[in-house]
């Protein structure tokens, strides 16, 4: 399938689902955690059970999240984030499933009811005991060089960034909504995901088996390329520069 044909199909589709990974945000200056310069080259990820059990692990978690907080104060959405928002404005977006925790889709203007953040978000802090949520600035701006682990001002419970950590249970409601959207999609578009992290990478397969047209836009090959009806390998911003005129109402 060529780009013109793909664009024509999108113009006719009211139930488009996007599935985004780290690749869409690297073009905003957010390094892939695993890539050179990424957070995990400086800090080791903290497993959830270690966070619960160890004060040292909790301090490590907050050191890592303080670094990402400083980064997120500077980054802004890019053409890819805004293009997905425009699908919602035109009434073509069934839902957006994202693996990203940077919150850039929401900042771009995609409404909360259209977003499933499979791995949570770094844009909030939550109490593991009572569930109270905090804006990140209220926590991170009080973390100096030698800090004590923050606790909830309501119940004294442990605070944690609202992302899903390694070995932490995936959010049941988010997984349920993502599956429903995948089953209902007319067109399912993967943007900037290696499709190697499970269970998230199962959703394109669910969509394809449910009859959706499957598109994959990524710099590198993915394990699901052979299932795709349309593939674009290259920069995401350049792809949307070509696609946007084909799908806009102007």
C-alpha cells in the first residue's frame, strides 16, 4: 500500500487507533531510556518490589525521577503529537494507546478520555497507600542533594512517581480499554515502538486479527512488520509532514 492510498483510507475511517512508543518522543528531545544518553545509562531501573522493601532503592527511584523531571520541564510536543490531536479534532480518533510516560500527548491537546497510558505517567506522583495524587513540582522541588524519601501528607504512606515500574502490576482498567479499542479499530497505527515489550506489543496483533488495517511507522524493523498492511521506515516528523495534507479537511 502506498502513502496516497493509506491517506485515503484514513480519511474514510472514524475509528482510528494510534499506538505510540518512545520513538515519537525522541524527536522532542526525550532520549529513549535504553539508548546512549538515556536515563538508564546513568541510573539503574528500580523494580517495584525493591522500592517497597528498601529505603536505598526508594532513594535511587527518586534520584532517577528527579532527573526525568528536570528533562520534562524543557521538552515540548512535536508534529507527531499534534497530528494525533488533529485526528481527534476531526472526529476520527477512537483512542490513543501509549507506552510513554512523558505526558506529551496530553500537553499536545489529546483529551484524557481518548488516552490510555499503559505504563502510567511521570507527570504525577501518587501515594501507594491512600491513592492521593500530587503535582510533581510539589514533590521534586523539595528534593535537594541529600533528601529523605517523600511521604504522603494525608496518610504518611510512601509516595512514588505514577509510572508503572518494572514488576509492578499493569493497570487493569487501562489494559481493558486498550484491548477494547484494539478490537474496534478500523485502522491501527503504530508510531515509534519497537513492539518488543509485552503485554503492550500484543495490541497491534489483536487489532489485525479483529480486521483492522495495520500500519507501522518506525525507524527500524519490528517483529510485527510481516503483519502490517502499510510500513514507513524513517523519521516520524517527516512522515506526518507527508501524511497531514492527505488527511486534513483543509
